[in-house]
C-alpha cells in the first residue's frame, strides 16, 4: 500500500475521533453527587476521567474519597477504584498516594458490597498485604467471617507463599469439592508437606480428570522425581483412563526432551509394548513423542 | 540469655516463630523493635535494627526498626546511610502502619517513610551529610512525595541544619559495619567459637546436577565460602543478591587464578522444594558457573543438623522459611570456621580478605 | 548461468527475515555466458499468493517496486540493491516470500531466495498456524517453570519499578524488554513475531481456549487440553490468574482509543513526546486494570503471557505516533523528553537495567537475564541498549534497524 495514501487515511481517523480534550478534572462535586439519579452515567464520567501523571495530585484524593464513600452507588465506586488501580501502574508517580490508596482498600475490604470487597482484597493480596491475609485466613477458618467466597480467598492467599495458610487449606481440601478443592490443590502445589496428598489426587481413578491433571502439574512442580514415578505408574496401568495416560506420557516425553529423565529401560519397553496394544489416538501420539525423545 | 530477654526473642531461630507465617513474624519482631523507642535500645538489639534498615522489605518491621533506633542513646551516626537507603527503598512503596493500641487492632496512623525520616531528624546535626538528599526529595514537589512525608522532610532538614549540637569531626563517621561490629561476635572475618564442618561432614547433600555427596566431600580439602539461601526468598537484597554476589566472587577468584583452590558453596534452607533443577536455574540466572568446587546444595534429608550446627539465623513457617538473616562462613581446608559474616550485607572484598591467608596456607600445604 | 544473492542478516541456517526497513543486498552472476560484458536480470516476487511480498529499489528509500532490473557484470562482480517487505503484505509462514531473478528472453529463472517478511501483527487476525506457533514457542520459553522465561518474569518486579515506570523511559524500556523476549521466542521458532492485543477493539479470537485462554468463574485461565500454556508456571506456582472486567467479545471500557492516544502529543507540526507519554496512565494502566489477577499489579503482571501482547500494543501505539508525527530522530527534542526527576535510566544516553548489568544504587541489586538477546538479523541495539537506541527502531535515519516492525506502521524516510 502506498504510504502517502495510508498517512491520509490515518490522519482522517485521528481527525474523526477528535482530540481527547475532555477536562483533566471534572468538578468532583458533579461526579460524586449522590442525588444524581443515574449512577451509570456518573460511573462512565469517572471512567472517562483524564487521569494523567500531571494531575494525580488533584484527582487521586477525590477518587479515594469516592471509593470510600458508602453513600455512593457501587458502580460509581468501582469506576473510581479502577481508575485508581490504573494510576497505580505509574509506579513512582503514584508513590505519594500509595499509602492512602492501600488504606482505602483495607477500608473497602469489609464493605457491604461483595464486588468491592473482592476487588479490594485481591489487589491487597497481590501486594502481600498482612491485613488482607489476616482477614482472608479468618474467613477460611470461620465461614461466618468470610468476606469473599472460599475459592477466591484461597487463590488470593496463594499470592504469598510465606503466608501461614497451608494447614488450613489442606484441611479445606479434604472437606470441600468443586472450585474450593481445585484452588486448594493449586495452592498446595508449592507446599512440600502436601506431596502425598497431591500424589494421591494424581493416582486416584475416582477423581475428576481435570483434578488429576492439576495434581500431575502440582506434583511435577513440587518434586519432579516423584512425578516421574507416579506418571510411569499411570502410563503402565492398563485399567486407567487413556486421557490421563496420554497426558502423563506427554509430560514424561517433555522430561526426556529436556534430557533430565531418569533412565528406566523397563519403562521404555513397556511403552513400546503399549504401542502395539492401544487404540487411543491420543495415547498413540504421546507414545510417538516419547519414543522419539527417548531414542534421542 | 533468659528467654524473656527481648534481644533473644529477636533471633530468627527463636521457637516463638516456629510454624508461623512471615507476616506474623514481622509483626511480632516489629512490636519488639518498636518497643525499644520507649524502653531504650539495648546494644544487642542494634544489629537487628540496622539489618531491617539495610535490607528489610516489610513496611511494619522497617518502621518499627526506625522507631526502635530512636531509643538508642545516642543514635549512632552510622545508622544515617542505612536510614537513607531505606528511604530510597520505600520511596515508591510507602504504606501505612500502626503501633498504637493492641496488636492487630490498631489504627494505622503513620507510614514507614514518616518513621524513617523522623529517625533522620532525631539524629539532629548528625544528619547533616544527608541534607542534600533530603532537600532533593522535598524539591521534587508534590509529584514525588506525600504531604505527610513533606512535613517530616521539612522537620528533618530543620533539625539537620541546626548547629546547636557540636558537629562531629570526620573521624567519627564510620561505616555501618563498624556500628554493629561491637555488638556482633563475628564481624569481618574474626572467627567465633563455632565447631568445624567435620562434625556434620557425613550429612548427605545433592547438588544442582543431582549428584549426591557428603558435606565433607563438598567442603573439605580446600578453603571454602559457605553461605545459605532459598529460591523462594522474596527479598531481592537477601538470597537473590547473595547468589549474584557469590557469582561475582567466583569471577574475582578466577581472575586471581585461585578458582581451583576455593569451594564456593551455597546451601538452600528449603531442601524439600529446592530440587536440583531449581538450584541449577537459580544459580545460572545469577551468573554462577557450576563445577566440582562451585555448587548449590540441598540436604537430601532434613536441614535441622546444618541449621543447629551453624546456629543459622533462620526460622520456618508451615510451608517454607518465614524469616532469615544473612549468614556466610569462610572455612579453612580442614573445615574449621575462619570467619563469618552475619546479618548485614557482606562485601566481596571483605570475604576475599578473609580467604587470602587460607588460600596462601592451602597453596603451601604439600599434596593439596 | 546462475544468480547468487547475498543478503545481510542471513542466519546460520541460511534463513532471511525482512521487515519494512530496507536492507542492502547484493546479486552477482555465477558461470556467466562467454562473450557478454553483462546480463540484464529482473528481480521479482515469486512467493505464495497470500504470502509475503517484497519491494526493491536501487537506493535506500521509503518505497520500492515489485520488480527491479539490474545489469549484472559478467565478471561476477556484485551489484547492490535494496530490499524490504511490502507494507501491509507480511508473510504468514517462513518461505512464503521469494525473490526470483529471471534472465532475458528464454533464459528463465536464474536464481531465487525464499525468505520471510516477519512482522508483528494484530493477535485478532492471526492465522491458526501463526497463533499456534506463537503459543508453542511461549510455552517452551516458560518450560513448565524451568525455562528462560523466568528471567523475564524477574525483570518486571516491584523492586525494579523505578527503572521501568512513572517516567519518560517507560516506553523505551518496555520496547527493549519486548524485543529481548521476542528474540528468545525466535530462537525457539524463528517464524514467530510477537503479536499485539489491540485493547481498544473487540478481540474475541484472543480470549479463546486455543489462544490466550478463557477465564473460569474463579478467575483461572483454562486452555484446550494439550495447549502449550496449560503447563505454564511462574514463581513456583502452576496456572494463570486472570478475570476479565469486560465481555471477551467486546473491548474494555474506559480506555483512550487509538486515535485519541495518537493525538495526545498534539498535532503533527508540534507533536511532542512528553504529552504523548501520559498514555502510560490511560490507556496503558487502564488496560491492565481491565483484569483481575496477575495483570492487575506491576509486581505480578509479567506472570501472565497476555501481558506481553498488551505491552506490544502500547509499543505499537508509540511506533505509530512516531511515524505519524515523524518523531524517530532522537536528536529532535520532540522525539523524547527530559527525565523527571533527572533519573538515571530515563535519559537518552543512559544504558538500561538489567541489560547493562549495573547493580549499584539506585539500580536494583540484581540484574537478571544478562545482556539483550542477539540475532543474526541485525547487530542493533547490542547487548546493553541505551534509551537512545530504542527510538529509531526502523533505522529511518540509516544504520542498523532493531529487526521488528508492526503491520500498520510503515517505514518512511
């Protein structure tokens, strides 16, 4: 395409969209007015605010006030929160406001609105905030005190491997199902004390396939040698499902490709034999990959 | 020391911290450190305060250390560069902390930057060398620091500019290491009374390539630098920096044509998680070149024997380490401790100096 | 009689990659017919119909033609010509662009060279093969947590915040970061170019189980079984945390769109980098916070592979702004702005952490990853890039280009 033509085209697009000449700061009284009948409009106005490095000093305190203000509609507060979180990406520029921002999030983390609580606690948990960790842990121990659903609480606590949560999560794993059990397993993937629990999930034929695959990932993360042993056991178990056998063999092939696999001639023979007997296309494809890696 | 001695309770290996998460440990230790502001800072607690200022990352613990420092009479001027380093470190990550009321329920009425700058102000005219940096921070304008921090900066500049206190002469200004040397048994290579490595020589270890050997095989026969780390350490100034510095040390030794003669070894505190592949990646990422004398090691069994043998400053939570100090030992060819560096950042020069006589002795020893 | 091509940047396997930036190649005759002093040869495109196309010129210029006639001396002396990818005609696979030399009359084809016009494209428009090779390379780079991706994750942390954000070096630093990553991906599969996620437009093809994954109700990303990113691991933990605050079939709300972003610096006559760089807040920061999970914070954002596609769009916006306003000359004060405060790492002549290996204050105390990855394609910007070296990435002023280009940002002198 001719570049001169293209330049005209881009110029027209830019001209068509118009310059972004919205005011840097809309009067906050206008934005925050609680008697405005349409919170969606106010939320849109906040989302459209021009928060730029140069005007943080004027806008951030006002936005913090909106986030904290329980009398405001939730969409308005969420919009302000999101604008602030975006401004936090300015790193050193946002530094003067960071302490107050985090404090506002701590305040909001016990708000009556579930969405606000969850967003605030997630943001704090990513920062490894001790206050957030304490309230999340308290909620796991006592569901009546929970500020977010348990699966999310486990996920948020997982942002800090140094938090004291593994014992509680191990217990939750055993008495939960669904998303809570899955998040628990993910968190325990970095806990050496949970190696047996994870191995059991991987080997349990009665467990959901997605959970067993997650168990395999978790064990490989925790202890590659233990994973290889368990994976070989699955591959050579004729009674196990083809899908998990294929996944396990593919993972073993990956280890072979890296050149870090423990040598096991007996296993290679078993795989060779499996090639003759299996009808599963997925298993056959994993066998092919493994044999090619093993032959180096 | 009695168990209720607050200084003893600051030690990472104290049973009070066993099984707790890092956040808990920071809070408990921080409460102790902050308490020294009112009760006076015991000399034995000074290294813990200076350590937080030098490498601490927990806003609560660093603010607590800044408060505790103000309990020192007088406040050592050597703390000034460490305070300024801490200010730089938290400049983009200030956070509210609180020390009033019962633990866990207090209002967060101050910030880590505010506490650090207050301690600079408490140094009075001793803070004069930092005047330029303080003014620069203030002149940066509202884009750079919060209103609360600006107010503290003005006070600190005022305090540092006053000439009522007699100005210290240049000779008084000393390095941070000197400030804590008095309180520490083994600064800069003067060996403490620790037993040699041979007492735990049969501990089985595995290196980054999966090779299994004994600690004696890894460390005896040549002088050694032995330090500790773990790959999940979140403090970039501790384990990551330690291993990166170890790699630099290795290169400098190679320049001296000494590389074959010195073992460079770092052991993980977290052997269950730090499997060989993790050790290899961690060392390689930080420039360490592996070889028969340069390894990262994990114990194949529990780490306890190594920890208690060297009285390492490390505590463990439910999953991994909850807190640790820096520990580095220089060992002679027989595995005897010839020097140790603990808690504060060590310099490559100081470690090389501690190694020098050992290398000379090892070179003249027949059959080595 | 044959024609031999000598194209600089050819890699050890004999492969050639072009962008929109012209490079000087040479052609010469082998076994010329006796008796003649020269042979008239025409260079032309002979690639796949939907493949990459090439343009030629006798001189270094912002445009070229699909054919070029050269008189090649019978002495075998080389004749130089300039070659570049034809704007908006990138390759989709290696070798789908071909330079062919044809002789006069019935002499027919005298030589050819297959190559690739390798261009960073809109992720929404990738072919399945382009998409799959990109995610496969990314999965390999991560290596189930054991691969070199670890270094890239370690470069983008809170501890390095001041090197990378909140200052005028934000755009150059991330340009180098993406280039380093892209070259590592190309070391795995040289046909990969980093795609960009155009966050001001709907990108339903991106948020699928085959590509960047679909988030479940707890904010975990799900892939098709066997997807290379299914085994993604960072910080010793499996999986990706990401939840969308927008409908995956729509664009996130509240972001400056492309035209608004491009107009930030002012009209072309006076457009300046300083006011343009406020795009770091919106759309950049706002794009990040269109998600829950890793992307939401500086310290964890690089744990999500989507981060690199998001940032590639940020970089593309800068590149497009540079082209539209002719701000690729670092000597022009409007092409860049003074650092505020005068911070090292954000000024034109400064080298950038971590590639410079500097670990003394105020730089972070470790420098992960070593120097910036090298490529056979170009020797720019070298292992330790400066801020200045990131500005004229297509080498419009001459010299060596950085070796990447965007599908909608042309080379123009």
